[in-house]
C-alpha cells in the first residue's frame, strides 16, 4: 500500500494531526534554512529552556496533554519527516516543541554532544517534564546535554543511578 493510500485510510483526527505535523516540520526546516547562522542562537534561545517543575505543572494546568497524546504528536513528527527534505534531529525537535507549545504542553529542546572516533557528534531532542524525552532513542543516550551542570546528565551518572 502506498503512503498516500495509508494516509487516506487513517481516521480524520489522525489525518489532521499528520497534516499539522507536516506543517510544523516545514516551518522548522524553513526557519533554519532562512536564518543566518549568526542568528540561530537568538532563534533557539526561547525554545531550549526546559521547565523545571514537571509534577507541579501537571497538577496546576488542566490543559497539559496526557502522556499518550504527547507520544502521538512525537510519532506524527517522525512519520512526516520523510516527506520534508533535509530533516535533521533539530528540525524534528523544533517541530515537536512547536506542536506541544500550541497544545499548552511545557517542553524544551535539548542539545547534546557525544564523542565519536573523529571528534564530536551533536544531537537535539525534546524533554517534556513529567512525560519524558523524545528523539533520544537508545543510540543517543551517550549524548551529554549542553548547558547543564557538570555530571548532571552523563552516561556515567545514568549508569551509576541504575
């Protein structure tokens, strides 16, 4: 079955979600294409802050999305990413952050680095307080978030916590 037929077979609410995800992915991609590298920090500044009190936010705000809804939005971003050119982890993270913000869900984009054989690799993912991380699958657990305290979230700290 082709992608178009699979899409047409989806329920109406999932179609709307996927169309919205496709739009947000394009918005994120275009913002990064059109923004001069010197201004990327200004563009990313407001979206990389992660709220610090996840459980208080869940109790105080009635519009905070349940875990399954957040996961559904993340799956939609992953599904439509193949239909937007040159989508990177940063584009997906910005699109997911935009969709969650529109729904009143606090979240933040995290940027991290990891050593590889030749130097450093970079990766972006989204943290949703009280829900978890999206875009940081098993192979990305070695990425150390930038901007945190030393030893705050390292592979060693996670191994010691187990």
